[in-house]
C-alpha cells in the first residue's frame, strides 16, 4: 500500500471514529465527518468505502448526498433535534456559557446549511 493510500485510510478511520464519538459528544459533527470518511475511503480502500456506503444506517444518507446532494426532510428534523439536545445537555451539565455560545453558533450555522439543502 502506497503512502497516499495509508494517509487516506488514516484520515478516513480518524473521521469515522470522531464522527462516531460525535453521536454522543456535543460539537463533534457526525455527518460531515462520515462524509469525509466516505471520501477518504474512496481514495484508499474499496472495501472500506463499500462497507460505509452499504451500512444500514449511514449508507443511504451518504449515497443521497454523494449522488444527488439531497438530505431527507426527516433527517433534517432529526439533525436539528439532536443539535438542540446537545445544547440543552451542555446547559444541564453546567458547561460555561462561553462554550455553550460557541456551540450554539456552530450548530446554528450547521443547521442553516442543512436546511438550505435540497430534499430527497
């Protein structure tokens, strides 16, 4: 395996791992990291790329984005609910307000991006 392929496998694996952590941790953006993982695996490993695209949960969303640049309406609602929940969780956990403000701004921008995309 060449150096470039090793690099892309590492980027893809790191993105996949961080994206998975993002399911549970506020401020780690799951979807963009999974899209980066799919892109990275497409450059390095057909096996990993096909595995991610055929994943029961994430595969259809990644394929919709890659092929049509669309996000399902239900996915948009779920994303906004998850982002709002992560801000509420941060408030509940007494995270300092300056961090909550940064989180809210970033998630607001991500939410705006999501809602501006075409729907499937």
